[in-house]
């Protein structure tokens, strides 16, 4: 909420490094609920369970975020 109250053109919600493993599910749900026109979501690596869960949650979201950041990319396929 604090970030959205600023004049920043984009805010980024980090689901990877900023979230402890035990908090991933609740952080994911909060991130999906916070999606808006200025919201970027940094997901977990796509080769991890958490990353796959992030992608599924974003796919089920009422509207997708305008930007998804994918960390730890290891190949062009990812």
C-alpha cells in the first residue's frame, strides 16, 4: 500500500528472495490480490515448485500483472 501511494510508475512484488519458504503460499495470495496496472511480480524460478505455483496462481488471477519478472533463467527455453 505504501509503494502504491507514491508516484512510482511500477512497483515490484518479489515472491522469490524476499519471502521465506514457509511464507510462499500466503505471499503468493497477497501478490495476486494486489495486482494492478502498476504492479510487477517477480516469481520464483520456473524450475522450482514455488515458481510453478506462482505461474499457476497468476494464470488463475482475475487479471494478469502487466509485468512478470523471471529470475534464475538458465536456458532460452525458460
